[in-house]
């Protein structure tokens, strides 16, 4: 081969070598990617269409009234049981005093009924003694009448006296029976009249106590709309409280991603607020019963000629580690990046039926205080009658 042929073959050899090298690199990259997908990537599903969500506890007025005090504002943290809003109690206090007076009067009247049982028993004993004397007098007159020592008029009066005493005794016994029917309960507090008056006291006491609106949970104040001097109706929204220690993440996965996602799988998350420096850990706890479009106010109507398929997304609820939340708090609506580890696919996709309970005890004392006030009124007025 001469020099000219050698110079012409050199570029071809270089191109061939480059193509072989490129092909080898491509095959190697494909092999690496295939190995990565087979061993790692296929077991992870991720999305950045995820947002922090939580409970928004609405604080409403329980009774109608005029606002005279507001003890918290937006962005401030409040504790469960703290007084948030106060309403004027002038009207409710009047109604409470009126019902308390009615209860005291009812207790005194019912206590008198119990005392009258003894009085009526004494009257019966008296009527029985009078009847016995009248019957003895009639017997004597009948004995004297045989000897002709008693006039017919006196004998008639004696018989009439016995009839009168029997009628008086029967009347006294009926009065005792009627009084006992009204005092069949062993306790004065169980008498219907007292129970009815106590119910009015309880209702008015609760209305007066509800003029103070407490925070049902610990959290941050948001959406305060109430103002001083405002006249609010029962049920009017005053403000909202957000308990940030119980937030979760709703991750909107494509429907094609959900085949491998199951309840209980671990999740790693990053918030745009903190970036990659802070990693949250959680787990899948549930799936929405439908896509966002299914629950929309105006659901999509796909039975049309211009239908275009759109990949749907389904919200997946993810619980977060409480300690990590305390270390790096999140707010409602923040964006999150979510990655689910789907290695363990033993869990279900819909889960068994569960019962979630949210409770607050800040209103429990209202009923206890009302009962204590009722008991005190009954005790005081029973003592008055006993004296």
C-alpha cells in the first residue's frame, strides 16, 4: 500500500474507532441505567405536586352578643382553653338571675310539700280521734235512747256528727294521698318542678358562660374577622386556629404511578422552605376516594366530541414525623417534594375501616359549674324550709 492509500484509510479507521467507542459507551450507559432502574429506580415514585395540609379549626360565636374583648390576633399562638373573644353578658346575667330565683322558689314550694306530709298525717290522727269521740257519743245516746232518756233530735245530731267526722277523715286522707303523689320522689332535687327549674338555670348559665369563647386547640390564629363592638349572631365565624403540630402532606401522584404505592410505605420529603438541607420522613397513611376533578364543583363532562385524555392525579396522604415537625415547623400550603419507597408492597391501597377522633375538653367545665350552682341553690333553699 502506498502512502496515498495509507493517508486515505486513516480517517476511516478513526471514524470506525469513534463509532465503536460511542456504541460501547451507549451500551454501557444503557446497561448502567437498566441496572439502576432494575435495582433502584423502579422502587421509588416521586412528585413535586405536593402541599402541606392541616386542620383549620373555625372559632364561632355560640350565642348572640356584642363583642367587648378580643385577646388574640393573626399570627399569634394560643393555648387550648385561652379566652379568645368576650361578649357582653348584661342580658344573659339578667336571665340567669331570674331562673335562679325561679329555682329557689320551686325548691321552697316542693320542700313545703314534703313538710306537709307530716302536717296532713297529724290532721288525719286528729280526725280519727274526733271520729272516735263522735262514735262513742253516739253509742251512749243509743243506750240512753232505749231508756227513753234522749230525745230523737239529740240522737239525730249524734248520728250527723259521726257522718261529719267520717267525711272530715276521708277528706284528710285524700289530701295526704294527693300530697304524697306530688312527693313520690325520694329527693327534692328529683321532683319534676325542681328539675324543670334546674334545666332553665342550666341553660341560662351555659348561655352566660358561652359569652367567653375559648380556644378549643393549641395553634396559630388565622383569618380573624371579628371586631370590637361588632354584634354577632350565634354561629358567626370569629377567627380560625391552625394546630401546626398535626399537619400532613397531600401528594398528588399521577394515576400511572399509584400501582406500586401502598399504605405504610416510607416516604422522604423536602420542603421548598428549607431546601435539600432538611429531609423529612413520613409514611403513606391513605388515599383519597377520588381525583380532584371528581370532587370539583363543576365536574368534567367527557362525553363530548372534543374529548382529550388528561392524566389524572390522586391525592395521597402522608403523615410526618412529629419530632421533625417540631424541629422544622411547616405551614399550610407550602410546597413539598415527595419520594415514596415502594420496596415493601404488602400493605393495602385502600386500607381497613378506621375511626379518627378529634376532641376538646375546654367546654366540659361549663356543665360542671352549672350543676354545682344548681346544687348550691337547692341546698340553701331546703335549709330555709327546714328552719
